[in-house]
C-alpha cells in the first residue's frame, strides 16, 4: 500500500477536502469552508495546514468562537444538511465558547464539525496554559464538556487515530437519524506529529445522504389509524425541509384533505397561498392551528421532535379519542408519547403512506372549518400588525411594516425572545424556504450569526434579521464579519428596553419587574445604546427610526444598500400578539402575593388539559 508522510493536521484537512457531495446535479465540496480563531492550541500546526489548503477549503476569520460555530449551524440548515461547516478554536476558553453552538446543532439535528485544540497527549508540560485539571482524572480536560452536546466525540492522542475517527464522524453527521455535531478534540502536540498515511485515505469520495424507507407493517398500521380519523391535522417539522419534501407534503395534504400546521422549525415548507396551510402550531403559533389541535382526533407528525412549544406542553390535544402517528428518521423522536411510528425519511414516508391510504380523504367539513379558522386569525394578525400612529409601535407593528415591503424571496431570520412569536404569526412565507429561525435551542445571539451563515448559503437572496436589544448586546460581532466578507444583511433592531419577553413572564407568574427590564436593573447610571452608531463603527450602514412609516422607508433604503444595513427602532415592551396555547413553566406553589395566587390557579388550569405521558 502506498503511503504519504504528513503531519496529523495536514492529513486531517487533506482528507476533509477529498470529501464531496452532489447539489443540483453538481459535485461540490462536502466541507465548503472553515471558521477559525487561532490561539496557541491550534495556530502553529492546524493553522498552517489551513493556510496551505485555503484554495480548496477557504478559511474565514471569526470574532467569537460561539458566533462562528453558530454561523456554521445556520449554513448547514440553509443547505438542508448537504454541506457541513468547520469551526476550529484554541484550547481553553476558545474551545468552551463553542459548547453552546454545539448544543444548538444537537438540538436542531444539524451537522457541524468542531475542531478544538486540547492539552498535550504526552502530558510532559502539564498543566499547560488554559488547562482545567480534574484532580481525580488526569485524562479529562475541559473539552470533555463537549460530550454531552456532541453526537460524536473523539480525542486524538496519536496521529494515526484520524484514520478511523474522521470517517466515523462523517457518517454520524450525514446520518439523517443521528445527525448532529461532531467534535474532534486535537491534542496540541499530536497536530504536528507525522505518520505514513495510506494514500487511499485521501481519495475523493462522494457522499449522498441516504433516505430511510419505511417498514410496510408500520405503514399499514399508520394508514389504518388515519382512515379512522374524522378530524386529522398534519404537524410539519424541520424534517420536512431537511428531506426536501415540500412538494410531497403539499400533494399529500391536498389528496387526503388534511390541514397542515407547521412547527416553528417547519415554517417555510409551504407558502401562505397553499390552500392547506393553516399556520404555525403551539405556544408561538396561531389561534387557527391551536383551535384545530384542541379538537383533532389524530395528528400526523412529520419530522418533528414534538417539543413543548409545539405541543403546548402536551395540553394542545384535548380530544379524548386523540391518536398520534409519527414519521421520523430518528427512533428516539418517532416513538414519543406512544405514537404509532413510521421510521422513514419524510419524502419517502409521505409518498408511501399516500399509496397505503389510496383514495381516502378526511371529511370536508373539517377542512372547511380549518379555512374559517385561518381567515379569522389572519384578520386578527393583519389588524394588529398593520400601520399605526401610536408613539411606540409594538413588535408586531415593526414586523408587519417590513413584511409588507419585503420581496417574496427575502429570507427572515430570528431566534429566542419575544420576536419569534410575532415573526412566526406575521411573516407568512411568500415563497418556499424563506423562513430560517432557530427554536430547537432558542439561543439568544443566534440571530446575526445565523443570518450570516444563511447569507453565505443563499448569496442571491436578501436576508432580513429581527433581533431584540437583549440579543444584540449578547452577540453582535458578526455585523463586522458580514462587512469584511461582503455578506450583506438587513438587521432590524427592535429596542424595547431590556429582556421584555421574560419581563412579561416575570409579571405573568405574579412577580415584580426586576433585572429583565433595564429600568428595573438596579443601574446607577441608566443609559440606552445607540445601535445606529454602534453598527456604523463596525462598517455597516445604519439609521434610527421612530415610526413604522419611517421603518418602511428605511427598509427600502436598506434593500438598495450594497452592505449590511442596521435599522434601530424603539418598540413597546408590553404589547404582544395573543397567545393561544398553554406552556408549562415554573410557578410558585406558596404564594407571596395575590398575583402569585392567580398565576398558580392559571397554571393548574392549564395542566388539567395535559396528556399524562400517553
């Protein structure tokens, strides 16, 4: 067998460059790029290899390890898991900064390759700079923290170990059932050590994501359950998008006369004009879908992990005869709450289930009700998000102003906080795949970093970011990245003076305003941020507006801008669209105030509607 002598770092990148995939009939790199922040744990060896291979695998400078990894997560989502970004950091805090991003990738079932530096395998210099020592386990380092948030973890302590580790990591990241982040922790000394690697290890390989086909017996049982249903709904999750099953979903709904209620992560799988699109379901969702869910006798869940914000903490399904059928590639997700499981890719599962159902259609009176529910709720949302002259517009007013002026191809991005619920209800997709939020981990700070990744994946579409002042202050350095790499974003900062959605929860649970609201933050020198000036200091364009009419005009200017454009608007901190689903959150049983008592009574009333684990 022919071999080639390489350092471990060079062999690692040479292998990654040899991995290809097919997108739109064209062969492209499986790994299109790598973000890096260098330190002593990765600059000398890994960093040099990246520089030497930059023509085949371009590198991008990060400004915070969490941010750059979040950008990689969003890129993978926008590319429907067909391409994987790399993020490398030094040992120590650089590495642990990426743990949150790994959790985002794991929660959202998205691939990401993390290459943190680690301590020395030889242990001669121990304890090294930035090493966290476990007194009872010298082999354990801070990078072991990645184990709980990685689908695959390995620590490379000899250069030849990548021969087995890298292919395993790839298979995990490309597996639709187990997809998630892979962490390859690289001992500093081993990065520079050499080995005679077999040349076959570096031969080009084309990877195609496999499609899981359903078991005929599971299909038959699921079809039998559906045929007994009189009031079914479809819950469409992110798995529909990952499987590129948008057409199959629409065709299935139309053929079998079933209304579709997407999860937050599934929005974008249908357009607002599809006659079977009823609106998002759950705590952030619309009254139309939540009204149907409370009466449905069967939910067909497709590609969703059925989180509490989708199910209303399992209180959204109150029909005594309710049944659950689930299509999912992941065994862990497909069997939740005693669902009738169909372990399958969403596209193949829908096609095969439709064949098993034949000409069966759900009763038309149920579909007609769904249309009436949609019309009623759409009317409410349009009124609440329409033009206004009030002194402080609400989040809904701000989102509505931008939505009315957005092109059909504009992609909206948001995450965490109160904006998600408003955007979910207002920004009904005019085109498929134009809604790219993050709700699997609800990560503050994802908004701008994630938008950068989506823009890198979809450079020909405008990417519109809605971010609150709280998330903006948490992570904003990718405004600078977007300017450096000519990845224009349109960022709307809705400044309501603090973490006001949690302030809302604080009050709803009978508490008093404390810390969340900036005015109640015990600040001895209360000031508010000039977001326009801050954005301009990082090279972006920016302006501040005071009304929705000014916001609409500013958005039009932003559309014409050649670089990132930040628009800041003061918004109301106490006005929100109505919530129509219960969400279980901690509530005091021993009451300090009358408000506590009322909150606890509402809490108990909500729990009465919960399904008890089945």
